[in-house]
């Protein structure tokens, strides 16, 4: 009878956890698709059954006293088989009574299929899972956007030779898509949103815009000589450059309806915004821009 400790590749003083780990390690790396592999698998199972049972292990240890394999001496005549290179390709098939030792549902579901099919299915599941994770992140967590126009210059750059653009490359920004599930939009937030239908008529383009939140629901806004007033008080806007103000332009006081948000670009002279097509419904807000991730010299939080 083979030395059971040597079969598992562990010393006689090995703990229960070490015996269990050695057994499952050899299951992974042994080749069970040959008659020799099947025989080794039975031998491994027998060794594990005996050494994992305290009473049977004590009985077995007693029979080893006086034999060539003395207790406390590690007999390494049986190869440890810890490296796949020593035994060929990794085997994935395991005895049916060992299925409970893996938590991978794909492995358990495909156990009876040929090895090639198991590998192919595993790759497909991995790729589909990775794509699903990326799409889920884009849909509910963070989504990237490119700045196409100069309406937010110089806070966010667009690429020359676009009108009013200051940079060689357009800024790529990240928008936090879940932030407004936990708090209300704040004045001054740079927000990605879907435009109302009137935007396409007034601006010649619609879809997804990036602007700054200026007035909140229920507030009254007006513009005098390029300066914004909220409820009669002048709004301090350090992010607006003097040459970007729409001086000479005046809009009379208007109240923002409940559930709506008034948006403007930082480049007031070249921004087609809520002054033209009205406030944005709460449901149109996609997320808050919190960082620029490209180009490298522009990386940072906003």
C-alpha cells in the first residue's frame, strides 16, 4: 500500500487544512483523462478519505510505526505534482462526488462536456461578463463624455479650430451618474443633461449638453449687461472670464418652474443655453461632471 502522506505530498504532521488543500490542489493539476490518471485519482481519494478522518488517520498512523515510513518523516518518493508543467495540461474534470468542492457555477454546469467545449464556454462567459460590467458602470455609475464646443471655455476645453476653442485636444470628462440619487443638484454644478426639444430648433443641435447649473427650481433669474442676478441678488461667478461675459445683453426676470433647472455655459458669448430654450426638467439630468481624464496635461477634478 502506498504511503498516504506521500500520495498527497504532505508530511505526517500536516494539519487537516493542509491535507485538504493538498488534495484539492492535486485534483486541479492531475490528468484524469487517462487510465493512469484515473488510478491516481482513486489513490488520491483513498488517501484523503483516510487522512481527513481523525479516527481512521490515527489507525493508519499506528500501522506505520516500525515500517520504512516512520511517523514524523516525510516520504517524498511520490511526486508532489504542484506544477502543471510536470504533469501536462491542467485538468478540469473531477469526480462527480467532488462537485461540491468548486463554487464556480460554470464549471459545475459544464462538468459533463468535452474539455474543448468547457474552455470555450468559460471564455464566452468571461467576455460577456466583462462587457456587462462595463455597460453597467456606464449606465449607472460613471460615463465618459467629450467636450465638442466652446460653450464651457475656459473651464472645459474644446479642440481648435472650433470657434472659440483654446486647446489642441478636446477635454474628455467623467460624469457621476448616481450622485443625484443621493442629493439634490447644487448651484454651480457642471452637469451633463439631455436638452429639451426646443434646443435643436434654437441651437441647431440637441441631444446631450454640458452646462453649469445657475438657477434652482422656484428661483427668479435675470441678466443685466452680462451679469446674472438670482432673486434680485448679483451672482458671484469666479469661473467666468471678463471677455466671456455677454455684455450688452439683458434678459428680464423669469421664474424657474418647480422641478426645472436653469443652465448656462461659462462662455456666455458662445453658449446656446437655457436663455434660449428654457430650463431643463429634473428627469433630463444625467450626472455631475467631476473630473477630466484626457488629455494628460488636463487630468484633474473639476
